[in-house]
C-alpha cells in the first residue's frame, strides 16, 4: 500500500466527517458535548466586554459559568440551583435566574429571592488584571 501524504489523509478524514453528518444518528447528540472545564485560571477577555446590568452567557458551555455585572462589580456564577442541583436559567425579562425544577429564583448576583432554595448560587473567583482583562479561577468557589 502506498504511503498517504498528510494532505491526502486530511482530505479523506474531511470526507468521512462530511458523509457522517448526512447519516441519521451519526451527529453528536446534546449529551455528547464535552463537559465544561471547571479547574484552572482562565482569562476571559477585556472587562469592557461585560457591561453593567448585564449577564453574559458566552462561557456557559466551555467553563460552566455566567458573568454578571450588577452595577460595576463583575462576578462569575455557576448556574446550579442550591436546592436540588438543577441548572438555573437567566431570564432577561425578570432579570433573575430561575430554576425550572422547583421554582427557586435568584437575583443577578445569585442571591435567592424565592424558595425553596435558601443559599446563594456559587460564585467563582473573578479578578480584573492590570491590563484591563478579567481572569476567573474556575477551581475557587464561594458561597457553597
């Protein structure tokens, strides 16, 4: 058998991936997503990317965090209900995190405003660096 060049190998792999995408059941399922990275310190970019009165969901899939800025204080939040561990969702209309399982509700900073949850959402260490970027220590949780 002839040796394949690197280019030929990449072309063949691309063709196989493309044909797989056309077959039913061959695509990645929702449950096949890799789990979020939850350890280490990461730089998430300029602090200016996270304006006041906003919740940024950009890092939910990759790091399992939301970045909230209530009024100039930026916090990283793990959106896991402290009642039974369900994933809470940010609701822009009410400006709350709501738990679909048992109805708990949290304000923008993760403090419960409606039970049954009584503990705040876990905060992840977040710091602004001298260059104006934010770093998040994914390993260091507060409020649990």
